[in-house]
């Protein structure tokens, strides 16, 4: 298994990396939340750009300021409404935001696998600068029947890290996700999670099956079922 590396943060067999989302409607809001994340016990910070009032209006200097003020490795993510985010996909604005992120040398960018045909150049540009590309897919209504095939198809893409989030209907779905993670974790680093209260087990135990990063909240969560950083840290220690 290849250990997940996001900037200077490296997952180990003993515990996964912990990431917290930073979500703000304005850059000033983001900077305030960033300071809280810097002071927390998290390993990685994810900036959810789609929470901005107008992501396409982001300026280069603002991206640079946020990247500079992140004391921990920064993932930049535009989650589209199609996969549970706040903003529809807009090719021009999306490319602009990710070009700024790449120019600011953030640690990683998250690109939805469903968009790879439209934004393959973002993947190439990021990788050429040594920036990790996370390829993600989110199922908020159910858990796919064939999780092995789902993960294999994602692993076969050009991304560096595969992230799959599903909504379980029962505890069996959670176990199926964990088992599929264990099978698929040999070639590329994986991040997998079952959402909601039913899926919380995957956030605490997923690393035992090969999921190398888990998301926590400092306050408002970015997905259903996220525990707090304190809860996760205490569990792993």
C-alpha cells in the first residue's frame, strides 16, 4: 500500500490523516476559520471554495493570502451541487479557481471524477507542479451495488488519490465499503467513507481497511456524520 501524502502530512498504518473543512462566504470568513483550523489538532485543511458567494470572482492575491496563512497542508475543493456542494459546475470559473490554486502551490486539489473529461487539463497542470490530485465521487442517496468495480474504475483514472463517499442504507453497506477499500488499496491511496450517523464507524475504523484520510469538523460539518477533531484524535490515541 502506498502511504497517502498531502504536502508534509503523511498517513501511517497506525492512523489516518485528519482533515477539517473550512467554509466561508467571504475571504475574511475563510481567514477567521483558517486560524481556528491552524490551532486545532488536524493534519490537513480543506478549503471548500464552493461556499464563497461567487467563487469565480476570487482574486489571485486572495488565493495567495489563504495559501500563505494555512499553517497545515491545504486542499482546495470546489464541490459541485451535483455531488452535494454549494455551486453548480461553471467551466470558466472552475478553471480560474483551480489555476489560482495551482499557481499558489497548494498541497492538493480535489476534482470530481465525473468532471475529468472537462477538467483533465487541471489534473495535468497540478501534477506538473507536484500538487496532489484527489479524484472524488459522492453518492448521497445510496451505496452502489458493486463497490469493487466503482473503486477500480476510479483507480484507473489519471488522479493520484481516490476518494469515494457513499450513503449507507444499513450496516451491511458500511461493511461492504470497508471490505471494498481493503481490496482496492494496493495501487493508489484511498479515502473512503460512509456518510451519516450510520456510517460513522467508517470514519473511525476505515484506516484499518486502507482508507488513509478522514474528515472531522471544528464546528459546522461539510458532510453528514462528521465527528469532531477532538473525538477522532482521542480515538486514534
